[in-house]
C-alpha cells in the first residue's frame, strides 16, 4: 500500500538493476565487483577498463525501462519530489545541451514533463541531482550504487519482459524510499 493524496492505494513494486541476482549472498548483498556509478568511468573492473560506451549502454537501458512504464501508463508528467542539487560537472564531455538546460531550470520547476524525462533520469543516474519521480500511477526511486525502484498501480508482464530484454534484472522488491 502507498499513501497518495491521503488515500492508500495497492501498488506493485520492483527493484530494477543491472545486477544479476545470482551474484547475491543469502542476505541479498551483491558479491561481484562491478562499477556502481558514472564517476568510475576509466577504472578497471574484472580486468577490463570501464568505458563511457559501457556506461551509456546501461544508462540507456534504465531510461528505456522507465519509458516503457510511462508509455504503458500514459503518464504525461512527474513531480520531482525530495529534490537535491548534487552539482553539475561543467567539464563533462558527455552532457547534452538538454541535460544542462534542464539542470539550470529544475531548481525552479519541480514538474518534469515527458519530453524532459530522459534528461532528468540521466542527471539523477549520473549523480548531478537526486529526487523521486512521482505521478498518480507510478513512482521511480533511485538508490545508491545504481539501484532503481519502480512502484506502479499496474503490473504489465509484457513491460517487465521488455525490461529484461534490455539486459536489466527485475525483482519484486519494496522500495526502501517508499516511506520517505
């Protein structure tokens, strides 16, 4: 149950990540040495240098996963709740003009329309901002170490299977940020 506008609503909740559950111990801790954030581009993991090309493939999958839900639920905009400005690196060669423009505007407007959603998600995943994306039918929470939680009023198995085809892992899981 989730409280929205004073009403308790039954919702489904998933943890959606790049982390394969087979590498978790019996407490749920992830055991494999993998990158956990954008700032680790250039470091070595499992004897291989983590590149922007490796990173952007995963980031694109996370963005696409959210957009699959958004399209299925016909969401037009989100409230960015709990906004935190973590700082924009001005020397980042991989930032788009759209990301920089949204970053400059987002402090004033907390409503994110569907057209700005891609840039907003990327700003969150790269650690430039933080917040929970909330609509009446879906919430998206972002945790540390590239964890993402989706809460939805609807369970669409086709959407979940499409997300798995993107290379992400979908696990039923209650978001630890749901009560914040």
